C-alpha cells in the first residue's frame, strides 16, 4: 500500500524528489553511468565544472565528457566495472579558464545477481586542500633549507633527549653521520648538557621539565666522534607539535672564542703586571732616593755646623759614602726601567754579607744619630742570585723601619742572621723596637698605606713594596712580633729564583 503525503505525492516519489534537490545543492559532482559509460544522471554541479546542463549531460558518454583526459581514467573505469572502488586525483580546467583539483571515487552498482550494471561517480573539489598541502611543503622546504644552511649545529630532540633530526653543520662539528645520531641520546654529543637530558633509565619524562624555556648562552662541553672534548655555546628552545614535545638544541663551537678569551686574559695579566711594576718602580724611586736625600741633607747640615776640620773631614767621608750609594741606586733604578717591559728581571750573584754592609754604610748617619746597634751576623761567604735593585730596596726598608720604630726605653738593636735548607735561604732581621700587635694588624701589615706607629714619616708604603718585590722573585715573608718587645722579619729567598713574568 502506497502512502499519500500532504503534497499529493506518493512517499517513494517524495523521497526521490528530495534526494534530487539535495544532489543539486551540493558542490560535489554526483552522477550515474551505465555499463556502457553512458550518463544516466548528473547533478547541477556539472554546469559549473564542465559548463554542461543536466539536459546536456543526459546520454553523453564519459569519453565525450572527459575528452583528452579520458585515457587517464580508463584504468579506473575498468576497475569499477570489475567491482572495485577506485579513488584518484585529477586536475580539471574549468570553462572560465581556471583550474581545480578534484578527488574522484567510482562506486560500482550491482544487480540482484551481483553483476555490475553501472557505476556512481563522486568528485569533490580539493583545490584548497592541495594548496594548503603545497604551502605546507614549501614551508617544510624553507625550514629544511634553513636547518641545513644554519651557521650553528642544530639538533631536534624529543622530551627524553632522543635525537630526531640534525643539520649538516651538526655532522661537521661533531663528526658523526646522520645515521649514527638519529635515535641516540643527546648526551652522546653533549655529555653534561643538563639534568633534563639524563638517561631515561634514571628518570621518567612523562611530566617533562623540557617545556620550561631555557636561556641561551649555556657554556658546556661537546664531545666529537673522535672523543675530543671542546667548548660549546648551547641554546635550548622547546616547542610543541601534534606528535609531542620537542626541543631545538642550537650548538656553536666556541673553541676559537675561548682561545681568544685566554689570550685576552693573558694580555690583561701582562698589562696588569706591567702596571704593578710601574707602580712598584715609582715607590722604589720615592723610597730609595728619599733615604739618600735625607741622609745627604742631614750630613750637609752637620758639615756646615761643624767647627773643627776633623768633624768636617768625617762629614766629607759620609758624603762620599752617600754619593757612592746614590750613584749605585740610580744605576739600579735605570736597570729596572730597562726591564719593565721584559719578562725577566736581571739577576746576579750577590754576597749577602757584603751587600748588607754597603746598605749600612748608606744609612750610617741615621744609625749614628739614632744610637742603634746593628749586628750583621750573616756569614761572609753567603751568596745567592737575586736582583740587586730589589735586594737594596728590601734591606733598606727593613733596616730603616728598625731605626724608625725603635723603643725609647732601651738601646735599639737590629740583628741580621741567616739560616738555610735545601730549598731556600732565610734572612732574619730582628729588632727590639716597639713591636706590632699582630692580632689586630696581622692581616693589614703588608697593605698599602697601612701604618702601625706614630712616626711622622710613616707612609704605609715600605712593607707593601717589599712584599711585592720578595714575591715577584718567588719568595715569601714571615713576621713575628710582640708589642713592647720587638719584631723579627724572615725573608725566604728560594734557591732557584724563578723569572718574573
């Protein structure tokens, strides 16, 4: 029994009309062809695609419709007539001259005996999809070119540190082929990259910390395929994809930069050392020449105040000694000037006992006026190799300090003696002066401009200069002192004095 609808149409006819309306209002091509490839139905989309109306499509053959492209479709027609469902892509030139790409599918139509009596054709416009695919390929190609031509080595790793992709620079820097690195852990290239890339056996990265941004400029060590370690600048840039979390590891070999940094540091050290020498030289000039000029002024005053020829003769003897010492000091200072830009200070073999006597002659008037007893207990055959200008400055500084900081409560004494072992010669200079409170001033004793007495001529330079000079020649200074008892300085002169540089 046939159901009659309100519009007067039987139910079957109603749905047939509805289906046709739907077919005509879709943009895809819908058509039916019999086994002889003759069109029995085509929707309105053929007018837009092929410029043919439904009436013009009725009875047309597939060969007549496709024209030159028919031969490309023969294989698919044979397949559908054999009961298969082929799908393929094809480019079509539209009536207005534009082109489109469509995806065609042929569906076989079977009778009750399962014989193919025709086939349905569905063609969908995939031009936009193909354009997106083309754009994506171009983007991938640009990325690939960027990756390959990047000046730095680039490694793409997953959240567990496994290498997925490397560029050509990476193979050059590390000395591995792509096949040797793909699937390996990044620690093969950067052993101490960071805790993020620990072995997966040690840590589960399901809740990876890799997504946290990491700043550029990590100074790490890389490892080449040969096993050679070299300095790297590493940047980590995490990113997300549909396939999961990844990190782009940008690596730059900074071997040359590190070498230049070392060279610069060495240059800075050389310049700093030269500056120290220059400062030291100015202090030596000031200290040593002031000693001579002070003695000269004192003796000249005594000379003019002397009433007897005998006293004047004695003063002239002192003046001669001062003049000789003055000349020697100037010569020594000239020598220091000559070597300020050189790595080594001039050294010569010195008889320590005799050189102490020469220094005592230089300050004889100071010793006499202060009433100081100086005892040179250094054996007459004590010799060693040293820079004579430095030695003069060291001895004069300690001797004049012994005079300057003498105690007014007793006769001042200064005793010089030596001890030695296989490695060094030790000169001990002991006085019974006012002493130094080492608990309060021990750490500041050799600092510049630090003074520990009330002497009006104290400038806090002498011990600073002396320490620098002793250490510059590879030695050290020890001090023992007790307030009100006295002070003993011990200068350690190494047997093999190294070059200054």
